[in-house]
């Protein structure tokens, strides 16, 4: 008798698993996403996202478990990022000359590697960009610039240096300007 009850339990468990799988988005596998063009860092930053936002296709996100599948937000629909797509793209475009260490489109954080400008070989800088909103807003992006200078002796260690506070604001403004250009170009 216990063998029969175990068979029934496994059958019910299998049916439950199949019914949960059936709740998924049937278009999720066949959706095609046009990848961004540009350098390797930009491709790596947005690769493997499958063309869906983080909340799409989840059981409790928009469209899951009794919700509507409609997504009326044109700025994030089908972009593969959970933050404002124009701010994300503009951020990558603005700092495209600095190699990236990390780019998290779901958390909205971009971190660059140290960059030494040719005109100042004893200084280096690192940038962290955080996108704070899904809307294209002036306060939707925050930039933090870190700067180091090499000591007086050749080959000495790098020492943290003061960054002009206007630098962060200037980069934020450049990102916002580029995001507006992208939005206008897209016709949204």
C-alpha cells in the first residue's frame, strides 16, 4: 500500500511541476533581441539578458500569478534591463573610453576599472554610476568618481586624492544629455 501512495505522491508532484512550467511566458524563448552595437565592454555589459526585464516572466512579478501580461512602460519594455534603458545606454556611451569591471543592468550599477589619462600619467580615476529610477529623470542617476595620484618616487604606491565635486555633476549632466538624445531618436 505504501508503494501505491508514493506513486500517487510523485505523480501529483510531477503534475504540480508541469503546471508551474506551463505558467511561463511562451514567447520568452522565441523572443529576439537586437543587441547593442559598439565595443566589447558594452556587449559584455548587456549580454545574456534574454530581452526581458528582471520582473517579467517571474511568478510574482508583473504578469505572473493572476496579473496582466501587458507592460505599458515603453522605456523598459523588452530592453533586458530593470532600470531606465535610456539612462543605462547613455551611461555606457558616456564612459565608453574607460574599461568596465562590472555592469549590473538589474541593479543599475556600472563600475569602471582604473583609468589613467594620457595627459596625466601620475593620476588615475575610477567611476561608479548608479541608476536610481526606471523613469528618465534628472535625479535618476548618481555618479561617484574616485581619484588617486602616484607618490613622488617612481613606482611608489597610489594615494587617494580629492576629486572636484563638479566632476560628478558634469558626468551626470553628460549622461542625462545623452539619454535625452537617445529618447528623442527613438521617438518615445
